[in-house]
């Protein structure tokens, strides 16, 4: 558990923006996010890291960032939250947010 949190911390502390998709298996809207995130990754390539965090499998991580609802998208850069949005977000808005960090 601590090892996972350490890897997560290392990842979000990097210079490259990291988009974290906080989601859950039981969440209907969360199932809409993978194709949207794939589109973002296809357009932005290696300039961004995109990871998914299941709040039920990683409750400590979800609690640490006060995740109240899913899906919640958070962009980290150098350990700071640069953008945060709950709900299903269109790819173009995510790209704009990533371009602005």
C-alpha cells in the first residue's frame, strides 16, 4: 500500500503533467471516460501521463485528495494540483487544461 502511494507521489511530482482519472467499477459515467482519455492521449502523446485510480482499491489516495464523487479528473504537475473537474469532461476541455499547465 505504501509502495503504491510512493510511486504515485513520484509520478505526480514530475515535470510532465499527470492526468489522474479517479473512478470506480460501479460508476456508470466513469465507463464513458476511457475513450475520451484515449483521444486525449492520442492527440497529446508523451507530453502527458494518464493514469486511472480506482477509489475502492485505493481509498487512501482518494481520501488524500478529497475525492467526493467519480469520475473526478485531476491534473498534477510538480506535485501541485493544476486543474480539477468532476463528471464526464469532453476531450477538448481536458486538452485545453493540459495545455495551460
